[in-house]
């Protein structure tokens, strides 16, 4: 069973790596095709793919396009019980929403991220990023 799982995981990672190398962010139609196929992957792989794509969009200041991918990544990570992944997705979702002026959504996502990070056995660099996001959040709730 472990060998089968390992081979499946390696195969999935190789496929994802090949697709990511072949489809640059600027080639919107290629990424759109990949995102439409993302539901064919298991929850952890779909979540990772969506978080990566949503974060790339966010870094390119395409926050409104990033939001649905980041929200879906958060939900997929939660459904498979990956609290660290869910926290990372919620943090990125919060930052994108905040940059769009959607402060209520940003606050809710950031609170979820901080709670998930707090529940982890040890702090991670991503939890520090969430704390920085809270510090620079311009909304009244974020400043509390």
C-alpha cells in the first residue's frame, strides 16, 4: 500500500510539475484549462495547485482573479484535514481580499488563518507572515 501511495504521489507531483513548467502565468488560456482540470485531482493536489495559482495571481496584482482560487484552496485543505495548508491559503485569501477593500472577508480569513496556525504543534514561517498581515491590516478589526 505504501509503495502504491508513493508511486501515485510521485506521479501526481511529476504531472503537476510538468504542467506548471509548460504553462506560464501569462498564458491565461493554458492556466484556465489547467484550473478546469484541477477538480480531477484529489483534494490535497487540487488545493496545492489552486493555492499556488492564486498566490501567483496575487503577486501579479490580479487579486480579484485570485480570490476564488484561494477560497477553494482553503476549503480543499480543510476538507482533507491539512490545517497548515488551510492556514496558508486563508492568509493569502485575506491579503488579496484586503487589497481589494473587502475588509470583512479579509478579517474573517485572517482570523481563521491565525486560529489554524495557533493549533499547530510548532510555529512556522507562514504563521509569522499571517501575524505580519494582521499588523498591516488597515481595518479596525485587524488593528485590534
